């Protein structure tokens, strides 16, 4: 479904993405892991046609991304790290705004909004203001905004950052449902290794613009030949970093932003 070959992105002298190659199968949940500055966001930005690559190939559903930007955009849903739901509107109204922007006819608009609310377990909260939602509900609503147009691929940048464990589980359960019921292919960046381990069929660990390891979590863990090895151990082994070295500041920043928004 997604094929990336020898992809490079330079910003001046800085090589943000350095000759990476990977592919994602239809219906798969694929995790892109890596410390801050590894090149994950830059990779995603190229895939969603926001910035052009310096060199290399990207194909989505067999189409060259650079040559078919408009078609590719319709195939994709994107959930960025920043908050996109309006807290002064209800969940239903937030979806309605997006549906109107997409130009859905009225009847289809209603049908699809309720379908999405149901899928994301938000039906009962449809007419409550988003400011009364929990963090997990807001995130699920944002996923709803991104899938209204029935994309075949959903790309999410740190979908569970700043959420408590229960909310994180609710978000992943929603994503699992989308994969199973709507056959949506998922590309997710995350700092949470145990989530990638539990919910992604395959992961790629990026470091300094390169892919340091790629494969099924179980196979990557087994490659360490250490009983009880975790994905975090794999991460440390291939990058020489612990997540704390960069992840903590960023998480604090994200948590603060969220706290400001909901506080
Ligand atoms: N527009 C830009 N101009 C110059 N350098 C950039 C630009 N965008 C990204 N970079 C650099 O490219 C490298 C990769 O950044 P990128 O944001 O892709 O990393 P990341 O893995 O997504 O990290 P994070 O998790 O912090 O977002 C970093 O060193 C970053 O400073």
C-alpha cells in the first residue's frame, strides 16, 4: 500500500532523511519509532505531499506520490500532533464542519457523521461540548475528522502522547476497529514502545535519518538473544539512546500544551 525507496530529504546541509526504504502492506499497522530529530515527521510530511523529497521514490496504492498529489491526498487521512478539534463546539458540530468542507451532500453527511461517531465510541457524547471531553475522547474525535472521507490510509503523528493509560488504550482500540472494520492501513509514530509492540504488526526504528532496524516486534526482540528483551531494549541497542534522552522534554511540552487547553 505504501512503498518508500531510497528516500532522501535535505534541508541545506542537514540530511533529515537519509536513504530510507520500507513498505507497508494493506491493512497493516506500521509503527515509526525514533528519538527526537530522527526524521519521522519529515518522512510523514513527504508522504502526505506537504514537502517534496530531495530524491527517492514514494508510491501509495501503486501511484507515484509526486505525480499524483491530488489523488494521493484523497486516499490519506492525517492526524497531526496539534489539537484540531474546536472545544467550543460539540463533537457532532466538529465533524459537521469537516463534512461541509468536504462538500458531502446533506443526507450522506448525516449518515457518515453518525457512522464515524459510532465507530469511535462517541455517539453518546455527540451533542456535548468538546471542552467537556476527556483527552482520549478528543483524540478519537480528531481521528473521526480524519476518516470522514473514508481514506484507505490513516497517518497519525504521536496519537497517544500526553494521554493517560486508559485513554491511550481507548485510542488504540479505536484504531484497531478501523483497521478491522474499514480495512484502513495505519502508519503511526510513537514514543511508547509498549504500544508499538502491542498494536503494530511491524515497526521501523529511525535514528539520524536512517532506518536502524525494521521488522515484526517479536522478531526484533528475538534478535537480541536476551530472554525478556523488550522493544525498548531493541531501540537502545540499535540507536545507542534511551528514550529519556530526548523524549521527556517533548512529552512535558506536549502535556503542558494539553493541560493548558483542557485546564
Ligand atoms: N524545515 C526544516 N528546516 C531545517 N531543518 C529541519 C526542518 N525540518 C526538520 N529539520 C531537521 O531535520 C531533522 C529531522 O526532524 P524531524 O522533525 O523529521 O524529526 P522527528 O523524528 O520527527 O522528531 P520529533 O519527534 O522531534 O518531531 C531534525 O534535525 C530537524 O531539526
